[in-house]
C-alpha cells in the first residue's frame, strides 16, 4: 500500500514506531548515539510513561494509519523492563490497527541477554531480535569496549534462536590490526551459528567519541581505506556464497522473510514516529514531510512530552529535500529507487550525470527502479554526491 507525495515519489502508507531506550551499562568507545550511563533507575519509570504519552499524542496528530513495524533501539533496550515493552507494543497496536502481521524488533547486548530476560521479552511481544555480537574474538571485544566475551555472545545467540522466530547478529570489521585472513575465518565462524540475518558494519570513528578523541591525540589509527574496501568485498562474497542476499549495503538476509521490515520501511521513505530522548522521526503532517528530533536529555524529553512538545526540532522539508532524502536512503537498498523520484530530482537516464554513471557500470535502471550495482555500492556517497549536486 502506497501514498503519493506532491513530488510524485511513492512511499509506504503505514507508520512505523521507533522507541529509543538510552540507558547503557557503559558507553562503548565508538558510540555516537544518544546514550546515558545506567547508574540509577529513578527516572526510568517516568521515561516509560513519557514514551506512552508521546506515542498517544503523535498518534492523535497523525490520525488513522496502519502500523508498519515497531523497533526498540538504543542505548540498550534489552535492559528495558519487559512489562514496559509489552505496554508500548500494545499501545502502538491499539493506536495504529492493522490486519497484517507487524514486525516487532529489539536490539540486545549479549551481556544483558540472559535466557530469562530474552524469554520475558519474547513474551512481551518481541518477535525479531538483533543481537550485538560485534566479534567472536575476545581481544576485539575488549578493544570495542564490550562487556561480554565471545563465549557469552555465542550462548546468547543460541538462546535467541530458540526463543525468537527471527534473529539477526551484528559484526564490526576493519578493526585495527585485522587481516583479511582473520576476517574470513571470523565471518565463517559467525555464519555457522545459525542466524538468518547478518549486519556487518565497518568500524567508523566519529568526533566526540572515545575513539575520536584517541584518534585526535594520535593514540589510534584510522582504518586503512584500501584494507576496508578489501574487507567489504570479502564480506559480500562470503555471505553471498553462504546463501545470504545483500539486500542493503550492510544488511544480509538468508531469505526475504529474514529481512528487517522496519529498515525497509524507512529506506522506502515511510513515515515513522521517533519516541524517546534524541530519537529522530519522519512524519507527513498536513501533506508536508517533516523531520523530527526529540529533546536529547532524558529530563528535557520527559518535560517536553508533559508540555505537549517532545521535539527539539520539527522541520518541514521542501519537496526537493524530501526527494533527496528518499534517494539517499533508497539507493542503499538493492531494490533501488522508483523512477518517479528521478523525475522530481530532474534526473534522466539519457542525460549526465545519471547517464554516465549507468554507462560506467555504477548504477542500473531496470524494472522501473534505479539501483546501485555491486561495483557501485561501496561508492554510494560519491555517486549520490554526483547525482544530487
């Protein structure tokens, strides 16, 4: 089911719900998300009530829409009380009723994923678990600031596979000192664990993180770009040989049923509520696409919800800005971008820059969609720069 924007691009008509739970036991050195140390639980009950109030207020503003998906991210949402998860899931289903099955997903860390906790989350309504395994090497996990070792990660994944119908695992590559041979071996061992979805991410060092500060002081080297490109190609080839489709640049699924429906909804330009401190959202209000960013501090978010304004930013996007964002997200997925978007961006297949990128084998235009080729996917930022300039 789709709706058509004023600029002519199609997008899913349903609305997804993203819930940000900011609390973590510790802050990983590579993390640049809105997270806080979970030193006490004094404000967590208030945050749960604010999340529910925010959900109801945004639902009132949007009006009747079918629910597309629910995703709990963070932070460490596996630290959430399962009763709170259950209340939010029930509220989202009640406010956005739909007759079709809805994906309800949650991110989990192995150190927070006891079998008892995972079973409680499954009982609360979670049906897809994304497990932050990150590595199968203990020294790499220590470097990444993780609180679990490789054995704990394997145990958590084994438990998850018996409790959830769909399980994804995250891995980080291009770590300092990592060789192509070591990555091949680690990736092969990860594939043997049985998850139907794998998300391998290249280590990125962002300013303001512990890694970013270490890089600025000369205590950490940036990942070598040529080596990172080699590791990306190894990842793609290994996963493809094992029967996983790269349906997005960093997401690989064994079957279509294993794909992240929430992420697909976002990449296709669908609306989604951003609930929780620092959460981003995209909403179509009075026919205009809006970008929302919630107040970042927990106390400010709770107060903002109480005052009827949970957002620090509510920015209307011009039709051109909305289409550019649609292109930025849509070309990440192998299904690509509907040709209707190209017209709004004044791009034509027989005119440069699009014609040249197709002729050079970086993009392909087939079955009504523009998509990046295997050659073009590692260069998406550069390709989009040429298309949108």
